[in-house]
C-alpha cells in the first residue's frame, strides 16, 4: 500500500509544469526486467504549453537489473517534428512539463520495475 502511495505522489509531482529540477538536464533510474524476450526503453518529454514532443533513441535492456540508465537532455540525440524525426536535437530542459517512459514492445506477462528515479544534475552527478 505504501508503494502505491509513493508512485501516485511521484506521478503527481511529474505532472507539474515545468518539472522541477530537470533544468539541469538529466533523467536517471534503475530498471529491473525479469523477462527473456528483448525489451527496449526510450524516453519522451513534452515541452511548453503546446506540449511539443521529443523522443530519445531506444535502448535495448538486459534481463535483470539495468543500473544507472542516464538520459541527457543536453545531448543532440533527440528527435522531434522540428528535426524531421531525426535524432539531432537537444531538449530545452527548462520547458519540460511531462516525462514518458516508452517500452518496446510492451511486455505481455512480465513485470518491469523502475527504481531510484532521479531528475536533475545533482542526482546524476553522484553516479559511480
């Protein structure tokens, strides 16, 4: 029950505009995937009042723990309508209002556990 409450609080916090702390340009977390089939993870963000959409490249995940997944908003590796859907733009981090985690393909039966979600430079700088 306590876990569900923390998840609700996290998503309520992530819906605020702009997302606090993200201006430092990094999203970090750990992910546990027990399945055997290939799974990919991409991150998408919406910016500004018009919710312009930016999406990262998809990363292939390993079975088990995938630790310290870091996505830098400052890297010119994001695609959007403005880049004609080529991964060639940085995200204006101070305008991010929503964050999306995209799983490819979505797991049918397996659970996917996200843990240790950190937003901002200070949290990411502490990575080993």
